[in-house]
């Protein structure tokens, strides 16, 4: 959780967020089909997803739903 965002990871490996775009209704995070989310994090206007290989992804920008590799085995 951060100032403007809440990120939730359920027991099935699906992640949800609220707070972006000024909405506080939980919305499912669409992520790469071949990657399993195992950990999450939140910052002021962004969120971080960690997959089961240890790669860390962040949302590319506040206005985008694309992802970029932040840290990992690339």
C-alpha cells in the first residue's frame, strides 16, 4: 500500500489494484500469461510485480498498462 494505490495478491496468484485513475474499486491486473506473480509492491503512482523467476516488473507509466522489466535475469 502507498499514498495513492493499494495492490492485493490473492492465493491464486492474481493481483488487483485500486487507487490509480482516482478509482478505489479493485481492478484485476492483466499481466503476462506465462508469468506467475509471487510478490507485489506499491509506490506513489505505480506498482511492482515480482514473478516466480525473480524478475521484477513495474508499470511502464501512470498512463499505460504496459510493463517494463525493472530488475531481473534479462
